[in-house]
């Protein structure tokens, strides 16, 4: 169940990406649903292949797709990266990063890292000392380079359980 508004959770942030582009991170709103669903589908199909087959990516994109974003917003905390329009989003369920997607046309510019750091700060501000997530094969090295460690074997969908000690993540005031 989604907790009531928690003052420990950041509401929004403005930051500069490498290259000096200005990006805002804000809470998702109901009107974002279609854009976020589209980012999810395009990110999976364009960025997860060839670490997995096109068929596997199609299955992932289709999984729970009908109300995937609405459910995330209803049950968890969802933040959107905005550069004029939405370019990525992250979902946090207590101590777990439950989703991270960046529009393929905006990938490799630091948007995903900014969203991940924002999510980790939120988790840390909620009182957890460790962040958890399940990484698809295509994103495994990405998370390992950002301080996550394997804490089990991949499941039948090829998702690796990872965790990160948040001691090094500075809490926001
Ligand atoms: C994984 C994902 C969220 C990463 O998003 P992203 O915005 O491309 O991530 P970043 O730009 O922060 O980092 C990606 C790479 O680009 C590099 N990069 C970032 N800014 C850059 C810049 N200005 N110039 C060149 N390279 C840059 C980063 O160093 C990073 O490389 P590294 O992992 O070798 O360090 C995105 O690829 C995605 O949506 N994938 C499909 C869905 C998915 O797998 N989600 C995770 C599921 S568990």
C-alpha cells in the first residue's frame, strides 16, 4: 500500500546533466501515464536487445503492460525525468528500485544515473540502509558499475537480485 505523504521523500529536483542540459525530476501525475508506458515499451525494445532476444524483450514489455504504470503510481513512489517532455522514470517500493526506464533517444546522457541516485536518496531518507532491485541481464553491468552487488542467482526470467549499501549516499536535508 502507498504510504501517506512522507516529508522525508523528496518531491522534486532540478539538476544539470553532463553536457550542461537542465533536467527536472518530479513526482509522476496521472496525466503522465501514457507517456511513461510508451517510454517503458520503447526502452525495453530498443535498449534491452541484444542482451536478450527480441522475443524475450517483447514478453517483458507485454508483462503487466495494461496497467503497469497506473499500478506503480497507485502503489509506490514514481518520479519522472523531464526535459520539456518526460524522458525517463523510476519507481520505488520501500527499499526497492522497482523500475527504471529511459527513452532510447535520451539514453547515455546521464538521465538513468540521475534517476537512480534520486531513488537511492529517497530510499535512504526513508530510513533504509540498503537498496534492493532485480536487474535484467542488459542492465546488470550498469548497476554493478554503480555500486550494486549480486545477492543471489538469476531467476527464471533472467533477473538478478542486487543490493547496494547506501552508507555512501548522502541524505538530502
Ligand atoms: C538502463 C537504463 C535505465 C540506463 O539509462 P541511461 O539514461 O542510458 O543511463 P546513463 O546515461 O546514466 O548511463 C548509461 C551509460 O552512458 C554513459 N553516459 C552518461 N552520460 C554520458 C554522456 N554525456 N556522454 C557519454 N556517455 C554518457 C554512462 O557513463 C553509462 O555508461 P556506463 O554504464 O558504462 O557507466 C536504460 O538503458 C534503459 O532504460 N534500459 C532499458 C530498460 C532497463 O533495462 N531498465 C533497467 C531494468 S532493471
